[in-house]
């Protein structure tokens, strides 16, 4: 599979935080209410965790 580059600043309804050595990605609604979180040591692993929590 070819490398895909995503500009994470263009992802709407996701709040991305980096605390200590962990990334937290939070799914938020239009009024910025937090709905679901994913955690990981990278943005990709935190996004995958968020996705797994949806399933």
C-alpha cells in the first residue's frame, strides 16, 4: 500500500491533544461536546483506538 499523507489539522470534529508521551483524539460534535476518545503513542494509534471504540 502506498503512503498516505493526511493533514490532521483539516480533520473536522476531531480534537487532537498530546499529553506527556500520549496522544488523545476526541470525537466532538458541532457544539464541541466530547463524544468518544482514543488513546495511543502516536496520532495513528490513537485514531485506530478511537475507531475500535466505535465498533
